[in-house]
């Protein structure tokens, strides 16, 4: 079973590989310009494939979806239901 640290390591690796930098865990990924719509969709698909789950439509509307820390929580909760 994956823990939050494992999920964070995966996200950090994805950010470093695809964006060349790792944002702070509480940084707004959209308003800061860290992610555009294309990179956001790539991240979503990557997480769904890596962790073998699907985000729910309601996940995209949560304010937690906008930060790395929030994504970790959403993914962890989805995997542990």
C-alpha cells in the first residue's frame, strides 16, 4: 500500500521531469502558472495510470486539487477507500 510520502515522491519526480522544477507543496499550481491546461491533463493521466485509479469529476472542483499537498491527499484518499 502506498503512503503519502510515496505519492509525493512520484509527483516531485513528474514535476522535475516535465517542468524542470518542483513547486512548493502549498503553491497554487494553476494561479502561479506552474501548470497550464495541457500539463495539468498530462499530470492527471500520469497519476491515474501510475496509481491505477480515476479522479472523480468532483475532484477537479476541490480547492485541494490546486496544490501538490492537496493532490497527495486526494490520491491517498482515493487509494484507501
